[in-house]
């Protein structure tokens, strides 16, 4: 059996770097909410601010881009995925997150963001029939142990 090629190409570092940057910015958002007047703002207002700034930045990025996306050529699946991202990810989950940030200590909540890969793994297996390997189970156990250790009583 021959050696398999890596899943990503020579620019994998770019995706990895953007992932790390996303984590840093997520933490910065949490610190900004807890350390500024936003901590007294309602979750709805905080969400509105974040979505308004994001919309402006995305419009600017689209204007700088080479060409507009072919919206007329998008499939029903693409539009459904976009609707899911808007309604569930950008609205409902962030609204709950901002409410949690206002009402609970950020240090305890932050560890629960580590559940994201757990949900991704489980849903990938259930919805997309992706394989669950021993390596993934070890990673899941490590994440679960980390969440337990951070949130256990002293």
C-alpha cells in the first residue's frame, strides 16, 4: 500500500493560521464584551453591533474582490446552507452566547466552546457517515477531560 497524500496542499498553513486568528479574535470579542460598556448592554444589542460591523466589513471585502459571486447560479443546497448560517449560527447561537457572557463568568464559559469540535464530530458521523477513528475518540476524551478539569469544584 502506497503512501497517501496529505488532505491539504502546500498552503495548508494559511488555513491553519486563519483558524488560529479566528480563535484569537473570538477571545478578543469575549474580552471586549466583558471589559467594556457592552457588558451592560442587552444580548440583542450586542448581537446587533457585531452583525452590523461584520456586514460592513463583508461588504467592503466584496467590493475589493475580483468579481461578484454568481448568486443566480447557487443551488438550493447553497441557499439553504446560507440560511442556516444566518439564522442558526449568526443569530440564534450568538444571541445565546452573548446572553451567557453577560450572566456567567467568561472563564467558565470559554471551556464550553471546546464542545464545537465534539458536535462537529458527532454530526459529521450521524449526518455525513464520516468514520469515527480511535484517534478521534482519544481527541474527544481529551476535550471532555479538559472541560471537566476546568469546571470542577476546587
